[in-house]
């Protein structure tokens, strides 16, 4: 069954910020500053990169966006404990470097509407690099840990060890997503907890609406029902809350509501024409993102210059069950054939791989077991565009 509610999370905030920065002449003049200050990592295979001399706008592009549950900054340095406390993020030892959000953004050749395809973080799939079948959000951390011992043996330590092992984890995540979707990933962008905090603060908060009041001690989400403006730690709590919601898909709706509101805020509230607000936004983007080496962000922003808030469609890959028992605990059951057919349908792009691959197996070699055979809600609604609003759970 198809579900169309999962949407961008932390890393998407950075991409939307880049997208809307091209909206005014003044903002456009400031974009050249983005070429400095963004951390880069060599994570995209040469065969997947757009050849030199080829205009990016002339070919289909697929960008992998991930939000990493990391307690380090983009340069590999530990985040201050005071900030982690404010974000209800535990200690520097928590998190495990899993990717809490995994989104592929498809940009069609010649321009046109972008499509953001989310993959549920607990989808049980074969991981790249011979790491077995596990939840897809562990691809980054398992790839990172596999490389870390080798890097230590080479004498690396501290921030440099974190940066290079992060790059190895990113490569595993990219290869895994390529295997699952059948798409070739051309670019990669990641943001951590602190990045989301900074970006949401830079735009002065986002208006959201809740159907019911919430008070969750785990995420720090404590909000009344109705419309309200949130930023910083509150914004992070809003999109991170898991406990007390009917299902994880409701958290996905939260993420969608926030990002839709953010795009509207930047486009309509004078952010791009206000020198101070724009400077804050650019600084937040610079300090928050890790992107693939060689990605010309200035040229990318030029390509997106005409993209409006309503021309981004958010959708999710089909899922078969939200509760499949595996050696890694409850997971989301997906079928790779269904995913690839869906991806081809929404992007119009040919995909690689055998569409009859089926589900992954657990690490012991057995097929994951369905603990709750009820399938997810059928796809009776249209995909959501970024100008859609409304109250969420």
C-alpha cells in the first residue's frame, strides 16, 4: 500500500533554504558566500557524478538528504553538553549516528516540480557493503563503525577520525539507497541536531498547528492545541516526538507541516530582503550542512531559482507493515520491487535493479516475520505539495 505523508526532516530544511534563497536579487547576490564554510566529504562515486561540461539542469538529478542523530558538529567536534541538554538529546554517547530521516529529492531535466521521496527509517532492507539486512537508518552507522577501526589503525583520532568515518558511513548510506530505489544518487547532504536548531532559529520560527495538546518528556515536546510559532529546541522537539502518537507516520506528518510552514515563512515574510535575516540564514546553512565533494552549490541554486514553495511534492515509498519482527526489533516491511516501481512512477525515470527482489532477510538469514499483518492505510489521498497546510496530531 502507498503512504503519502512521510516528508523531509532536518536535512530538507537546508535544501529548502538553499532553494528559496534565489527568490530576490539581493538574496541572489549573497549566494556566492555559500561556496565557503560548508563542510564537504568525498561520498559520491565518480560514475554517479555529473560529467564536467554538462549543465546540471539538462539531466535528471537525485539528491540524498539525511538527518543524522549525531552529537558531533559538521567538523566532527562534540556538541556542547549544554546544547544537548537544551535539545533533550541525552549525552554525547547517545544517538548512535543513525539517519532519522532519509529523503531522495528528484529534480527532472529541464526544470519543473521537484519530488521528495521519503524512505521510512525503520525499513528493513539489505545494506550495501555486505553488512546484511537491517533497518535502513543503520546503514550510516554500520558503515561508519566498519571503517573506524581501520582508520584508527592508520593513526587517526579526534575530529579527523569522526569526519573520515562519517564519510565512510555516508558512502554506505548512499549505496544502500541506490540499491533500494534503483536511482543513481548524484548528490548528498546531511545535517545533525544542532544544524536543525540553527536553521529554524535563523528564520525566526515557523507556524504550525496541532489537533491536540502534547506533553512528551522524552523529546521535550510540550505544546497546546491550535496554531503556534516554534523554533530552536521547540522545533526539534516538534519533529522528533515519537511517544504518544498513533504511529510513526504521524511524526512524518509533523515534519511535513513544519517544512511546509518554513518554505512559506521564507518566501512571504521578507526574510530574503532583510540583510540581517538573510545573513543569519546563510550562516546557518554554512554551519549546518555536510555535502558531497565537488557539488557546486551556487550553480545548484541557480537551477532552483524559479522553484516556488508550491512546486515541491512530498511522498513516501510504499510500505507493507509497520510492525515486522526482526533480529533488530520491530521494523517496517517493504518490498524492493514495489519501491522501484513506485519510484519510477513518481519520477518518470528508469531505475536499476530487479523489480522482483522482494523483502530483505534478517541477519540470521531468515525472512523477517510479520507480527501485525494489518497493512498501512491505503493511498487514497493525493501527494502533498509544500504549500499544503493544516493541523496535525
